[in-house]
C-alpha cells in the first residue's frame, strides 16, 4: 500500500493511500498531491536511509511520498 503523508505539527498526517491496481484511489491521491502543491508544500519521494528526491508528479509505484514545507532561509 502506497501512502501520501504531510509533515505537520502532529508529526505527520496521512492524506491518501492507494495500490497500483486501484485507479480511483490513485486518482484521489493525485488530486490531494496537487492540492498540497498549490498550498505551498513540496513533495519528496522517500528512498530510505535518509535519501529523498523532490517530485512534481505523484509516482504511482512510490511506497511513501512526503509533503513538507520548504526550508526557510536565504
């Protein structure tokens, strides 16, 4: 089962879950992913071992995609 989560004040919130075979659930996850991007969140694909890649589209086969706020700084 794939998951889309958002890092927030509670630690994290699950926004969507889908399987590769469930088109409706994936479509709902894509809509949620895009809504989060519109709210200013960044999507990152977790590779484990502290490695992640920023994504602009929700990968169907991803195990975990994390939405987080950009890091502030200059």
